[in-house]
């Protein structure tokens, strides 16, 4: 069965670019969350720190990257990957609504995995959000993509891990 993405009338280009800004932004978000949590612990009752946060807090800007999907120089999707040592976290995957269900999300994650292998990453994590500020996250679709690409569900709800050989 051929992928829908191969049948599109316009070519989709995938490009790997620096994720330095994303890494630095994530560090600032983690610091802000910790400050807020120390002042208002009641807001974080039931919050589970599943341990991947160290990647966000200690990510290496020069090694982190993102994969961008473009159609005619217009960004239609992206996948942000933060790297720390031999670990990577797929922190964010987004495909514009009008370009969903065409295989773009799968191809973004697939290219991110390929890039991780080139960079000597041994373990990739990904967490599926059940909620987002834009209310556009579709957990079932995200879980299907991760499972199709070899990620295994581990320990916590919606936490996935791919161990690379």
C-alpha cells in the first residue's frame, strides 16, 4: 500500500534545521514551571513528573533539532526534538489542520528518528498530550503514529519510548 503523501499533487520537502531556540525556550518554560510550583504547590496536585523533564532542562542547544515539512516554501508541519547525551525527546509535533491525515506527521517523526540515529541517540521518548491550548491534539492519532514507528508504551499513561540499536 502506498502512502498518501506519495500521491499528493505537490511535493512535500522535509528539512532538518537547528533546534537551538526551541531548546532554550523549553529551559525557560521548565524554570517558570518550577518557580510557579514552589509558590503555588496546590496548582500541581496530582502532577506526575515522569523524568523526561531533565531533557528539557538540560537539553543541548547545539545538538537539538527540528524537522520541518514544507509545501512550496510554506511550513505545513514540524517536529521538535530536544537532545541530551544519548537521549532525545520528541517534544512537539504539529501539522496544520488542512494538511492532516496525509502522512505528514508520520513522516516528520520518521525523519526525526533517522536524524537521531545519525546523531548517536540511543533512546527517544515522546509523550502524547491529552490537552493543548489549541485543543487540536488528537491522542489516538498520535499514539498510532508512535506505535507504528516502533515506540513502546512505558510506565506512565501516554508515555512512549523507542530504544535504538
